[in-house]
């Protein structure tokens, strides 16, 4: 019998949700997606240190010897994103998603500028626009930025999508792809209701993606739907037939080692949709988001978490730059990061408390108990990062 991964791949484009090049080689997906928190995790792998060093040296050369460390690091962030993207494109046959700085999520002009720059860096390396997706948070400002970029031939992946209003606005803006976050929606409902679990067909994240998919297909929108942020195999199998699914290496491994009959759940040629078409302007977008507490909470939380991952990566890059340039490397405030995520102060971080990427949480959770200890964070972030109390 074919594995679940083989059956899923026959009806859905499987995307690797990782910055780990070896994991991408292992699973041979068509596309791959990454973000600063995934690059942060990949940066801990010694084999990738040369890529980090290449970006830092290139950025220093570009910015100049007298430029402050912060300026060099800011430039290096873009270089690193593209360097990892270029390496990924040597493995996958189609596209890589590269993320705009989450701290720009509410700034349309800055997001447009950053998107153009990232694509220009790819183009300078001989990579065409059709192989790159620019990842942008699904704020109203981000959606409007994506609308401009799409008109310029720059394809976009709208991420941190939790609500129907976000999805409709993205489709009307003509974005190439949206990434609704299945697992994080489930997290919110579990915390809100006190339920420990939901069966796959009742999973709120699964229902959200199913609704978006069927609505897009019923009204002929070209925007692709890529389910993301999965917690278990049930969520994935309930979305078999979705345009794309981006899946962490841990769950890809489970799919590859499981054998069972997989039935198509979503069918683009025969969408199940009974709701009327709507059109979303800013006023209606704001109103719909205000009435959807889950979407509002998770969007804000996601931007905060991705922003924190960027700040942590910046700190690591500054440390490495100091080493490369012979300066004295400074300590890193991992304790501050731990305390920021340890919401109830009990000395560990649960998945619900974690503000960063799911993939980073999984990578740090060495014993797979769903809780991060200080030791796991210290070991996971490497010896360059000290976890000490004042």
C-alpha cells in the first residue's frame, strides 16, 4: 500500500515547512517555505554556518567598514533570507517563500519596498520571479502591499491568516497564495473552550481552511490555498485535495511511515459552498476582524512572535559578525526570550505560550513532551547563547 505521504502528494502539492536543507532533500517536496524563525533554527546547524558568514561578509562589504553593526545586520537579514532561498531552489523544482520582516506588517510602503528588494536580490542571482513567493502578514496593510507587488509581477504568499475576512481580501487583491494557519486556530479554540482535543472533521482550523477553499473555487478566484501550521496527521488528512499543504519535517516523517487509505476531502472541480459572495473594503475588513476575536488575537500574536524571532536572529548575527571581525563577542539575552514566552512564570514554556514558529518549538522540544525547559532552550539555541540569571 502507498504511504500517506505518497497518496497525499498525488492530490495536493506538499511543501516543506523548514529552513533545514537536509530535511528538504529527504522529503523532496515541490516547494518550500521559510521564515526568520525557521532560519533561526537552521542557523544552529554547524553545516550552515558558512552561509551565515557569507551573508555577513557580503553585507559588510556592501555597507562599508565604518557602518554600525546594526546596519550591517539589517542588510544581512535580507541576504541570509535569499541565500537560504537560493540553496532551497537547488533542491525543490518550483518555488520558495521568503518572508518580509514582520515588523513591517502595518506599513504598506515599507512592505512594498522590502518585497521589491528581496525579488531584486533573487533576480541578481539569476532566479526568475516565478520561482519566488514573497511572504507577507495578512494585515490590511500587508494585503494592499501584496496587491501592488502582484501587479508588478511579484508573486505573494499571504501568511498569518486566521479569518475569513483576511482570505476574501487576499483573493480580491489577486494574491498568488494564502496560508491559513490550521494548528494555531485549534490552539485558540482549545484554550477558549477548555477542550483537550477535536476530532479531525470538527477541528476549527480544518473547518476554516475548508470554507476558504470551497469559497475560492466556487467564485473562480485564482488565489491558491496552502494550509499551514499543523498539530497532527488528522488535520492534514482532512485537507487532502487542498491546493497545497506546508508541513513540518516531523509530520512529513509520520506521513511517510504511515499506511492507510487516504480519501480526497477537497475537490476544486466540485466545491461545496452555500454562502453568497462578498466584497471586502477596509471598513468591512476592520469590522469583520473586530467581530472575530480569534483571528484578531492570533494575528497580533503571530506578528509579535515572528518579530521576536527576527530580533533574536539579529542578536545572533551581531554576535557572529563580532567574531568574524575579531571583536569581543557579546552575550545574548536568551533568558529574556525565555521569560517573555513563559507567560505564567512556572519555569517552562508550553506550545500555547510560545510566540515563535511551531517548527522552532518542535526543534527545541528535545523530549517531545510539549514543554520547553530552560535547558532545552539553552541547548537548542547553541553555545553562543547563554541562559544565565543576573
